[in-house]
């Protein structure tokens, strides 16, 4: 049986016009596949009446609710979308039914707000499929083993879609969004960003992990594990989008990647410099215990420089209070990452990055590199000119 999973993101279900496009995409796909599974996000971004952020605004920042109750609230956005899309399909005489994550058999642990999916009971979905329904499933959520609604973290609908695809042995998975596919940089920051027609799971994983929010990194990881091709497409047009597949497939088809394939960025970074004699093991263990994940880090004999998500700044300051150190920090930083599977072992990439950022007067605060990435921490105000300069330097335009 050829099964297609289609996931529609927030902007794709935000307006009546967008939802009409969604219905067209589903109805067209139905002609080509034996079964379609639809996964939807909450409608729109901040400010839209039923978006996740708007729901959170209802309780304010200082709420005393438990994480379990917050999950009850924020799971509603996707449930509303699933019912509305189901309704539109029914109005077009397409047999459809709306399901919560739990209804669709998605079982998680009880790590509320960012639960892990531990099992998918496909029986329920399979019986809906057998009866000819298109299940329209609320993304980003599941149900814990003891029956409570859980959510799986921001961007989670991508993961819902890919995990369902894996569990059902889907032929392909389509992620519909508001851009034409995966681009060489975020088109909102770099207007000369170009669409990438075919790219490997690994490269997209690196991009997503470096902040390109077009797809969630764990969704890419699961698709690679399952070996299911992923397509990123625009809900609002008919362009073919980006096909994400294995590196071997790209080599087979003789698709020659450039040395650098894209530039990603992640905002809201804070860089700490901590000087003095402290027990590094104890200190970093304490950060981990408080769920502070370290982005970039350099350790010197009496000094450590590390970058974290700005959200965690107050926790770090509180922990540092217990140590005798000389601490300073820089707020409003941003990490820009150059990505390319082929750069491994190629000399001179870092030199080109430094040169091109220097030329536009951007100060580099810290760097980090891995096999397929080089990241620079910069001031957020330098974001646009940095991405544009690097995009040009590596001939991505
Ligand atoms: P959705 O609500 O559909 O999940 P997201 O906002 O999560 O949409 O992701 C789509 C956005 O990702 C685009 O609007 C774009 O600004 C951003 N983005 C960041 N990096 C890239 C990239 N390299 N290619 C395409 N889009 C990107
Ligand atoms: Mg998204």
C-alpha cells in the first residue's frame, strides 16, 4: 500500500485562503496514493487567535499551572486545526476524520512540555485507513502511558509526521510550509537565498540543528533512520520543492554539491566569560542538571567562554553566585553557521569566513567547528550583513 504523510505548518492553516490550498494539496495527492495521513500544526504564529503563543498568553508568564496543565492548554491549537481541516474535507465530500495525537495512537512518556514519543499504536490509524478515511491528526502531541495529554516541544509536528510515516511504512512524507523548500539561507534574512532541489539528510540535519527552522532536526533524523524521502514544499504554489534523501542517492544521480551548501543562524544567544579557579566538572554538571545546554564552549586554564540560549541566562547567573569568579556576559548574540558535508579536511574555509566577515566589519566573538560545520558567534545586529557576506563568499547566490 502506498501511503503519503502530508504535514501542514502554522502558516499553511492560518487563513481561509491557505486552508483552501491545503485541501487542494490533499485532494490532489489522494489521486496518486492508496492512503493519505494529514498532520496539522496550530493556526498561524504569535498574534493569531488559536496559535500556541496566543494560547500561552491566556495564562501569562507567571502562571502556577503544572507542566501537565500547560500541555492541556497548548495541545488545543493543533486539535482545532485538525477539526477545521477535517470539516473542509468533508464539505468537499472527502471522507476525513479529526484525531488528537492520543486518538492516533501516539504514546509518550510524561515529560510534559517536551515529551518523547515512545510508541505508536498504528492499529487505530490502520482501521481508519481501511475504512477509507483520511485521518487529520493534531501534531505536536500525544498521550502519556497514564492517559494525560502531552506535547513534544516546539516544531514537534514535523516529528509527529515523520514518526507516523515511519510507523506506517509511508512511501514519502511531505512537509508543507510558507517557503519554496530548503534554501541556501533563511530567505527572511538573505533575499538572494536560492532553493536547493536535492540535499542529503545529513546536511539538512546540520542546518536544522544550527537553527534553520524550516524543519525540526529530529524529524530529519527519523526520516534518515527510516530511509523515507522527505519533501519540503510550499503550500501556496506548485513548485517541486526540496527532496531530502541519502547522500549515496545524490552521488548516484551525480548531483554535485558545492563545498558549502548553506548558511544557517540561531538568534537569542548569550556569551559568558567566567574567570577564576573553579571546579569545572562541578560547574558544568550543575549547568546540565539545570537543563542549560551549552552551545559553543572554549576552556582555558583559568577561563571558560561559553554560549547558551538567552532564556537560560538567569539560571546561569544564579549558579555562578555560588562560585567565586569574575563573570561577564554579552547579550543579544547570534550564531551563524556555514554548512557543507564536503568541507571536511578542506583547508582555507575558516580563512574565507574570517576574511569575508572582516570585510563587512563584523566582529567574531567565538567560533566552533565540526566535520560539516563552522559556526561564528556575532552580535545580533550584524546578522544580516554576515549571512549575506558568507552567502556571497561561498557562491550560493
Ligand atoms: P511552519 O509553521 O510551516 O512549520 P516554520 O516557521 O517552522 O514554518 O519554518 C519555515 C520558515 O523557516 C520559513 O518561513 C523561513 O523563514 C525559515 N527558514 C530558516 N532557514 C531556512 C532555510 N534554509 N530554508 C528555508 N526556510 C528557512
Ligand atoms: Mg516548523
